[in-house]
C-alpha cells in the first residue's frame, strides 16, 4: 500500500445481458439500459434535453423520439429500457424518427428567443448544437413569442431567464431528486408554464450551481460568470477542489490568464457530475490581497518588498539557533505537506509540527496516528453505496463534506440506506438523509456512544460504517469510544476531516511523533525507513516527540523561530492567544498566498502559489489520491515545497523537493508503514456541566478562501441559535427572540430557533458574519457557555 | 332503434337521487348479492359482459380489474368524474340524478378489486354535482351501505368525494392521481401503470362514472341480459348526451349501435331550417363526420371504420350556419388553455396552432397556413406525453378533409362574415 493509493475499483456484480438492435446493429447491453444510452455506445447521438444520466427519466421534452418495431407511435428513447430482441430505429435509419425529432425541435425553438449572441450558453449550448443536427434552416414561427420578465433572481447567485427555458425540468428534478432542496418548481400550465420559486421560500441550496451546469439552454446563469466569457475563448483544465475533503473533480475554465468559472467534472467514483457551491464559486479569493513578492521586515519594523535571494537568505538566517516550530494548516497538497514535514525534521531538526489549525486534543492526535495515518482507503464512496447502515458521529455531512452528503442521500433515496446521527439536533442536512437522530448535547458524544442501544449496536455489522468528524476533537473520550465501538462491532470507521489538505498532511507526518505513512517517530525501524527515503540517516531526525499546536502556543517563549504556512489564527481555539504567541516568538517566517494576520507580524513573508497556479495532489477523506495539473500555466508562483527547498539550500541542507514529480516519487517509494502503530487512545468520557455549545462550520461561511464573490456570500444561511424547547423555556426564550450565548471571553447574540434537540446545549455556526465563535467566545464544540434572553428583539 | 332507459329509467322521479328513490327500484340489491360473491367471480362476470370503459378510450373493464396484483399493498378504486371534454355532459347528469347507482357500483367494484377505500374525483367547476354526490355518500353511510362491515358481511368500503381544481388534464388518469395526492395535475410516466403503482404507489383502478354505474345493473341482471344490447364488440347501453342544433338536446340512453339519424329523431329532430353540416360522435377529441355518416352505428368498430372514434358517445351536431373554422378555433383554444405544459409538442404546438386558427378565423390567414397547420398537427399527433396532444391534433385534419374551402376563405374573409352568427339563433330568418 502506498500513501497516495487509490481504492480498488468497486466490485462489479454479474449482470444479465440482453441483445438489442439499433439501426440494424446488434448490441449487447446490461438489462435495464435505456435505449438512448445503448445508442450512445454505438456512437449514435439522439437529441435530448430533459434526459440526464443521474436523474430519473422524465420523457417530457420529446426530443429523443425513436421508432421501436411493434409500437405504432415513436417512443422516447430516454425513458424506455432496451428489451431483448427489441429493434430500434433512430433518426439514422428511420424517416419517422427523423420527422418526429425535427418536429419537436421546431416546437422547442418556437418560443425560444434568438439571443444566442448575448447568451452565456452560446457556444456550448445543447440547444444550439442539436438545432444544427435536426433543426430547420429557417423558422416558420411568424407570431409574437411568449414573453417573461428577465432575468429574475432565483437566489443572489442564480439568475433565471424564463424566455430561454425549454421546460425540460432538469433543474427542478435536480433540486428534488439529487439535492433534496425542492425550492424551485414548475408553475402554471401550458405555454405559460415556467420555473419559479415559491414566494415564501427562497432557493436555499448548497448545490444551486449545478442547475446552471445542467441547464441545456441559457435559462439559468450565475451572477459570477454571467457575460464574462464565450465558451470558445476558454481553456479548460481539470482541477481538484481545494475546499473540503470530498475530493471533487472540477474543471477550471480560464480566459487570458484568469479563472472565469469552475464546473463539476464527471467522476463516477467520487462526485459523479455534481459539486457544491463552495467548490464552484469559491475561487475568487486569489484576486484580492495577493502577495506578489517576498517581503522582509526592516530593522525599523516595516515590512517591505524584497528580492527572492534576499528574502530566502533572511529566512534561512532566522531559522537557526534555538527551538523551532512548524505550523502548516490543513490546506496543502500532499507534496507540499511532505515538504513541510521533511523540512521541519531535517532542516530545522524539530518535531514541533502540527497541521491542525483548529481546536484539538492529544486524544485526536493519537486516534489519527493509530487509526488513520498510513491506513490507505478504509472506507470509500463505493462502500457507502453498499453499506447496510451508516452512523454519523460529530459530523454534519451537508456542511462539512457536501458530496459525501449527496452520495449518502442517493443511497438513502435509491435503496433506503439507514442513517443515524449522534448530533445535537436534526439539521436540514440530516433531515434530507432521513437520519435517525440520537439527540446528544455537545460534549456528551462519548458517553452516548458508550451507551448506544442494542438496536443500534445490532445494526453495526461489518457492513456498517461509522463516520466521525473533526469536532469530536474537543470531546474527551469521543474518538476512543468510536474506535472501541468499531472494534467491538466490526463496523468500519472513517475520519472525515473538513479540509482538502488534512488527510494528506497526516500522511506526510505533520503531527508530533508521527513520521510519513503512519510511522511512529520513536520506532527505530520507522526512523530508518524515513531517513532512507529522505536521503539522510536516522540520527539526523529528531528523537523526542514534539509539541502540538496548543503546546507550542502555551510554550511560545521556548522558541527562537516559527515557520507558518497557510494557518489562519482565526480558526484556532483562541485566536487572540494564538496571535499573541506568534508575536512572542522572535522570528516568524510565513509562506502565504494572501496578506493575513500572520503575514502582518511575520519577519519574512514568502509568496506561494494557490491551487490554480500549481500542480499537486489532495488526499480526500477516503485516502484517495486526487492529482491535478497546474491550471494557470503562465503563473510563476512557486509551490511551498519549492520555496522550502530554496530556504533549505540557503541553510546548506540538502532536501531535494524541487519538482512536484520528484516529491511524488519520494512519497510513493516510501509507502505506508507496516510495523507496529502508535497505541490507540483510551480516554474516559467527562461529564458536561451546565449548558454546552454545539458548533461546526457551515459550508458557506466567512472562511478566507470564500472571499471575493458577494453573490456567493449572500447565499450563506442566516445565523440562528438552535435550542430545545425545554432549554429555550428555561431562559424564557421563544422562536425569534434574541438569545445571548456567552463565555468569559465574550458573547454572541442570535435569533433563537426552537427545534427537536438535546437539552442544555445551544448551537451556533462557528464562523459566520455575526457568529464568530472562536474570536468572540474562545470556545470550541462542547465548551460550557451561559445563555440568556437578549433585549428587545 | 328504440331508447333503453336503464341508468336513466327513473330520472324523472322527484327523489331519484335519494336512497329511498333508488331502493324503490331494486337499488342496493346487487350490492348485497355481490358482497357474498367471490371477488374473482365478479371480475369474471364483468369480463364476460364485455363492458368497455365509458370514459372515451373503451378499455375492457374486466381486464383492467384483473390487472391488479394481489401483493398485500392496499388497493384503491378511483372514479373519474372529471368530465371536462367539450360536448360531454353525461357523468355530471348521472351524478345529479342517480348517484346511488354510482355508489353501489363503487362498493361492488371495490369488493372485486379488494379495495377498502374509493375516491370520487369530480371536476371543480360543478359544485352542484359535488354537493349532490356528497349528500348521497352521507346518506349511503347512514343507510349502512358504506363504512365498515357493510350489512354484516365483514366488508369495508369508504368513499371520499374530492373536487378537482379545474383542469381538463386531470381527467387523464395519472394526472388525476397526482391531483388527488396534492401534486401538480400533470400526467405520470408509464410504466408503472396505475394497476401496479397508482394512488400512493399502490395498485389502483380508475374507472369512469358511467362504467361503474353500469356495474350494479350488470350484476343484478347478468351477462346475457347485458349482451342483448349493443354488438359483439360493443355490448351494452350508453348514455348519449346530444348537444347542438337539435330541438331537444339532452341525455338519451340507447343501446350501442344506434345511429346518429335515429338519435337526432329522438332529440326532436334538427331545429327548424337546420340541416346537419358536421357532427362529432363523442367530444371534441374525435374527428368530425358529416351528413353522409348519419347512418353509421354508434359502436367502437363502426366509428373506427369511418375514421373517427366513439369517444364518450356524446355527439355534438352543427348546422349549416356554423363556421367550421370558428368551431375548430374554439376547440384549439380550449386545448391550448388546458395543455398542462409538461411536454414540448403539446405545450408549444397547441399555442402555435391556436394562433394560426385565430388569424384564419379573422380572415387574416397567410399563404401556406393550411399546409403549416397540417404539418404542425402531424408534429403533435403521437409525439406527446399523454393523449391530450393527440386530441388537440385531431380537429384540424378532419375539418380540412371535408371543409378545406372554409379554411381557404380564411385567407381573406372573416368567419363571422361567411357565417353571420345571428343566422344561427333560433328564430332567425334563415
């Protein structure tokens, strides 16, 4: 097993094959194959609008009519499965089919405006293309076309032009069948039928951008991309999404060196043809506040631009003498994470490394080292498709891994997969998964896991999956309890981190005491393997297990210098304390894309490339390698690894690491650890006291990688504080009243929303405008808080 | 051929719509007999009778009942009383005058298909019929003919009367089911067929009002009695609602096989000064015929042989003062208005065709319009999601077959000029 392994291809079940004849050609297809798909296999393109492989057949556009022997009328090939011995004639061999398709095309064009020259879809439009295929040269429709006000906002981001709409219902079926957010629907009837939103419910969906992509005409457009480019001027490059750990395959479209838009790329094993709005619209962050040259702090304290040689020399000089720490954050590619891990151990001689830019615990580190690092793919998306039961613990799929949410929902819809969740309340996401809620106050997860009822234990067979999320880090005993539950029942346990770089950083060894591939720092054989891979000897690696982020902050006075890469102090448990610690350390080197709180106080700032400007690999939550090429080829921005290599050179330390390909080779050669692993944690649960804070990051929030698109930001869910009826009554609060959530550090006011929920716990989003839990409360999930009723609402 | 009042036999009695009035003429006796009969034997009886659906399509009723799988899911009977076809006015009349025949039929049919719950879906525009039906159901409950353990037989049957929201498409059975479930009234993709997964995804039989009302008489009198009416392929009797330029338009009950000429006689003949110009055997959705076809028998097979359909067997007859173009334009306007919008050819086709018909009616037709109309109808017929499109594509080709010259006149002369509306009124000097 290598670190960057791919899961085995899902096993293929034996299928019954049948023979169908299309345009005189015999073809063997699996039973159940739709005629339109079978025709595709032969290279016969039947026109279609409503048809979409991931949506249930609708047969409403009628563009795909074909002749089937024995049936008097032409039939929609998108809705009829091939029958054994069935004889089908498409437009290629049947005049009837051709006439039917031509007729339908003429009708579709009848009320369609001829505004292709100003339409976003022009150039990549299925209607344009298919009109070329089966349309008339000129129009016989000489009367006034149907008019609608245009465009109207479906959401801040999504715009609808109903004149262009051909009523294929792809968008409404996507909203209903895939996302489960059926806030758009068809209204009215006949030629007045149109897509619309209900007046009292806005289009609230994390997946709204998909409707723009699957619209077969230009009826649905995004504010972000509208009028920005012509498809034929775009260069498309495959990308892996840099936001969460779902591992979505995306397509980045570039025009004149600028990213114009991102689309979901079809990856049947991962995201299928969908992605979330964060992945689609969250790419504007590179446009503002970019650091364009190295910066060095002068003797007078001013940060000024410097040449690369000067800045690298300054960094190398500062990173000597005394204890060093390396804080990386969870946003790096595996290759860059590897470079940090290697640089820390070889060049800085330190094991004080941590990728976790968030509230954390030693139990979590032990859990990750014992169970996750170097374990390859324990659970894959395909396993979820086959699982008998999925238990979510401290994990909100819709917010934290939206494609995982869609895959789960698909299994729930298609085969009634049973899902249960140890969570504070039945969130919108859990409701869409039909999840059985095990209502749990924040901080109580470990005790609830230990006391699961027999009915749930019985469901946790070896075909069941337990998914744990990052907020369990601050619940003592939770990871221990989840591990022992998995061991006891045979259920498979997977950790779903929130960031694209988390799993890769773990595999690269960016935790104290953990070398790459899950190797314990203290194991001589492991040390020898790593040293060999790094072209050095074991005695050059640190011997003592280092400190984690919290310990580094607590002991900031011990350090001579710290190397910080893409860590946002605002994400840590106590942002002001983290900043104060960094300020206290005499020398700070920051590798960053954009100006940040860390670059503000750094002594040397070295600019690095954002994802669009470099190649690399992310490991998704499964452990699947998701490599991507450099999208913006003209960028000269350097990878973190390249910058670290330059600094190492200046320090006279040989690290290699010049090219992404070299790093990949190194990583693959070393592979995962086969020896004894770090011991699994065994932490006892702790009782909670008073009211606790339940919190996690919502998908669309104030994260720095989401800056730069106001339309996207406007689709964030409004901040509310969820409480149970009893808890709300306890402080005399009703729906809509203001509730004040406070700690010693400060308070947050939010409108209360009473819901089915565990008592004595209050939920707030972690990082939304008006609810910045870390900076306002210095609190993590499970922390004790006080709640009171606010003043006049 | 003489009229045969059976369903209509006692419509002239003041209390024909009450339990008392119905019971006076053997009402509810067939139900008592049926509830002690094996359900499959009833299905067989209906199969043997050759009863065909009276809603227009003429599907064999017994066969439909036989499709229902016996797999433990609840079954439903749905009565289609969404009578909205232009020209059709028989089900509403039946509900007003003889609702208990329908209720008795529902109980028997529910027993046959093992349904405990039946729905009567009535079009929303007829509140008087809805009130009448609800009152009749309440009265039947009070008399013990509905509810649990009906007359100690251990058989349950509940009826719910549900008004529609006013859409022609909800007469299409799957759109009706959607509407009943509270969804938009648009047809469903088949398969699955309602017999397998209909109302609430359960096996469902959907029958027309008149079909179900036939059942008590059939059960009471037997197959032989039933088959004495009509022909081999079109057995039984039929409610014929004749409308148009006859002296006594109304509902007449006659054996299938009666001719239009006879029916016009029964309806008091054509109005003074009127002669038949064109007529439609069963609603606006079937192709029109002319004076030459007055002796074609009202059977499924004879109508088909003459290029039309029996449909609902509710003929509309028009005299020489009527503009074909204007009549067809009205029907097309109706189909355009009632198209549900789900599929392209119906949504766009009815819109386009109606626009052309309106300009022909106004005398503003353009060269090529007739060919275009024929093309567009061909592009609609057989291409749509449900039969509404086929219906909409029917009137124009039929009208052009017999009255092409009137369409050609639409290139320059308004229909009202060619056929002054005043002339059509009774008493107008012809």
